[in-house]
């Protein structure tokens, strides 16, 4: 089969009608019909049967469908690259961040970057640090942003900002203008637990497991944002990273740092020896300033 055959088959699978498929592919209905007949002639079997005014995939087509979809998806990056080259756009800036950074810090930073680099497309995704490292090594990502230094020999880690772990509690749980909470004061408290293998979650779990009596953990979740949501739902207390804690007071929660303080760094992860594009350099400057502003404004005692 030719690529045009694949495009027509996929379009009919999606729409069920040659007219809609023609609109999708910006072809005439006659061209779609001719391409479909040519594909069936080459393959030696029918691909679609007409059922109540719609084209229904035959058994053979249904068996082919997963591979056709896989090939069609593989063509999309090629098409995007071709469009970029056609319009002389700058290369796409590919950014991966860990989940705690995906809600407030990165979307606003990308939006600011796009105002300065309007011709630079951006891809932003959220993954754990280990997946960020894998993506960087495969040259699938330009920069990763994480709260963990992977200490990998081929990855350069740069500290952009620093904050502290924060306690989230229901409104009124802390004393007015309380500046911090002693870790020992969490002993025996009902708390939200964190499932995870990243160093920050392991460190936090070790701190809590050393308390006597142990905190009472009835609910465990996978992300810090889910921990915050559970506190908002009244399930207990939670200790989260400073970026997850941003805006918590406005949401009606009490917030303060743990004492003794537990520092959390924001790292930019790039490949060793890689040259930063102007857009990437600008993004790191924006992220640094945005992070410092968030931490400074949101963590002041009130």
C-alpha cells in the first residue's frame, strides 16, 4: 500500500463516510473513491462495505487497523516538521517537567516565552524525573525541570530556585501568623501519605516514620497536587513541595514551612555539552524569575 492509501483508509475509519473523509483530506469524493478502489485492487480484498449509508470496515480492515493507526501517528511528526520548514519556523522547544511544576510554574512561564518568541512552537509535558532523564538521553527533550537532581553522568543539573517543604492544613488549624511547624508536632496527626519512589517522597516518608507516635495515614495518593486536594477535602494534613503549596492560602488552607527546614531545589536538566538555543535560555530566565516570585510572595507568613 502507498501512503495515500493509508491516509484514505484512516480517514474513512474515522468518519465512516467518503464525503467526510474527502473533506478531512481536502480531496474530492472521486479521488477518495478511486484511491480506495486502488488499495482494494492491490490488496485483493474489500476494505469497507456500505451499511445504511455508511462505510463499515470489513474483518480484514479491522485486523489492519492497529498497524494503520500506528503508521498514521508516526507520520504526524514528519508533517509538523515539514510545515515548520515550509513556513521557516524556529525548531520546537520541547520541555518536560515533573507534576508539581505542571500546574502554576510552567504554563505561565511558557505563555511569557511565547510572547517573546512567537515563531517558536513549544511542547510541554509532565513526567517523573526518571522519564525526563530517559527523554533527554534519547534527544526527545531539550530541557527537563524537576525537584530532584538525578546525578546522571550525562545530565547537567542547574539550580534555578530554592524553597522549603510546606505543611498544608485546614483553615484555622495553625495559630494566627504562625511562622513554622515543628516536625515533631505532626506526631500522631491524621495525614495524607504519598506513594512514590522519588528522593523527595522517600525523604519525607523517612522523616514522618521517625516520629512517635506515628502519624495516622489512612489515605495515600500519587502526587503532591492530589495531597493538596485531599487536604482541601478535609482528609487531614499534608507536607508538600513549595510549588504545590502556592496559592493554597487563597484556596482557604493554612500553610507554613516545616522546622527544621527541609530545602527543595528547582533544577533545570539538560544534556552535557548541549548548546542552549535563545528560546531555551530565555525560558530558563523566565522560570527562575517566576519561581522566585511565587516562592517569595506565597510563602510569607500571614
